[in-house]
């Protein structure tokens, strides 16, 4: 599979991505999109945790 070879190579050039089959390009986009979505969800999670800690510290000081 050329797709796995491209990922293992870490040589992400536009030409190597264009030369992949259409389903491989689609799989690449899907995997990239899922990684992006879960990174944003992790950012929201840690932001909420931080806000909860800051809110509990404020309540304790009052």
C-alpha cells in the first residue's frame, strides 16, 4: 500500500499526496480530520478543567 509508505516516510510533499489513489487520499483526509477533531475536544476538556479549578479557588477565598 502506497498510503502506508507515504506516512512512514514522513515526506509529505504535495506531489506524493497527488500520486496516491483516490481512496488513499480520502483515507488520509479522514484520518487527519479525526485527529484534528479529537485535538480540539482535548483542548476543550483541559480548558473546562482549568476553569473549574480557577472557580473553586475563587470560592474558597471568599
